[in-house]
């Protein structure tokens, strides 16, 4: 059996928190002691220079309590209204809890579409990256006030996995009401075998998944297995661990029972394979010899190094990068529409404001969005 990873092995971590863990269903309020213990764990990771993101459910649950809506299933418009009220409370709760450790929180609301459509994907990715640069902790949730299918069919397990892939995280932690994966649902089968490590998600592993178990949870083991597919394909390990204990991340660090899903890749490699082989290029950027040399050193592609722009592409589309000899250097996700890219080619990044009338992005293609044949 492969070695079980350790939490300290990872540099960028996404922690998913479900409503059933965060919100006391009977009292209709946040479980303050539990949240304080989790935030203490996050602060320890933050102090060790780890990047931490939180995907937090709870907006609808908090909103329905504040609005005193009846228990049970809500009509779609009631769910959206409850989310609108609850999201403000949820953001404040996280901001205050992290603020006690001197950590800033940044709210990021997304839908599944934001992780699928490339322009919106790049915008969300850039926002999260900048928050991490500032050493803030992004608090991410579905934008349930405008989402429709997500409220009825979605879950934050898969959203968290998409966020992990988008942010190039190397670990996704799913805190659950169960401590991991069993060969059969423990509430239906006595003494099922526990699965500590999943090297690859097979049909047999998928068959072990159960259904949602709590009123507030929209997930269940089935969605966690789906999240595992997304996360591991994106180069991130995933761990399912109990969130019913105080200091749940500290418990994982101490070797508490949990199920680890392993990935053979890393986030950067997986992302660049996706860019290089899965996206249809919509245009071409020809760059000078100095830019080619800079890319070989791991730099981003700056507008100054671009000598020719061809094709009809939009921000977020894949483009081919060629040298002056016509040889393909690589492929990447471009930060500008074709028209604007052509206007700023050959120019200093400092000139972008004068040319376009807005500061724009300082790079034409960020190095994390660039797959090079030179590598």
C-alpha cells in the first residue's frame, strides 16, 4: 500500500466545509466553538506559509434561520432569497473568525459556469491568486442568489474540486460527517471495511458511495467520489476526513482516520497538459527571440515580446505561440482579446493604460497558463 500523505506535505490547500458541520440545524446558528477550532487550524497552516482557501456552504441554512422560514424543502425563489440574506452573515462570520488571528478574508462567489467558461474561469482564477498573494484567505461559495440548477442539483464538494483545479491547489480537504470511505455505507451495513488510500477511482470505488445523509447537506459520498475524480485529474490529492471533531485539520495532521485519494500528477503539469492537448487554438502569437529566451527561463509572456497577432480570439482562449522562425514554442491561455492584443503588441506593460484606456493585465500569457514544448 502506498504511503499516506501528510498535511504538511502540501503548499496550497482547499478546505471544504458543509452546512451540516457549520450550522446548528436546531438552533439555526453557527457552531461557534467548532468554527473557532477550525479557524485556529487554518491560522496554523497560514503561519507556516501555506496558501489556504475555504469553500464554505451555509448561506441558505443561515438565511432560512434568520428569515424564520419553515424546515424542509424550499421553493427555488425562497432558496435564492435565503441565500441573499445568509451570504452576508456567512461572510461576516468568516471575516470575524479569521480576523482574530490577523488574517484577512476575501469573499468569492462563483457558479459552476465560472469554472467552465474560460473567460470567467480566468477572472475567478486571477482574483483568487491575487488574494493569496496578499496572504488573505478566500472564502468561496456558490452564488446561490442567481444560480438555479446549482441549488436544486449542485453541491459544494464538486465545486471545491473545481476550485482546487482552477487555483492549482495540491490538496483538497473535504470535511464530512463521516471519517472517510467504507466498502459499504456504515449506517446500512454493520462493520464495513474502511478504505484508507485510494490510488485510482475505479468502478468498484464508485460503487461504494452512498446517498446524502443529513437535511442540510446537499452532498453525500457519491458527490465526494465525483469530486475526487475532478481533483485528482487536476493534479491535487484529496482527503475525506471527519469534521465532527474540534480542530479537524489538526486531527488530520496527527494521523486521524481519513481516506486519501492520490493523484499521479501535480497541479501545474495537469493544467499544462489540458492547455496543450485539450483546447482548440483560436489564434497565433509570434514572439521575438528575447521572449523565447525569457519563456525558457520560466517567465510569463509580456506584450513587449509579441511581434505579430493572428486569429479571432477572446480573452481566455487558447493560442499558439511561435518564434520568428515559425516553430511552435508552446500554447497558452491569452489574457487579451485579439484586437487589444494587436494594439499592445511590442509595447511595454506600462504603456497598456495609455493605449487601452485601462490598466489591463501586465502579461499577455501568464506562465501558469502556458504549456511550452521547450520544457
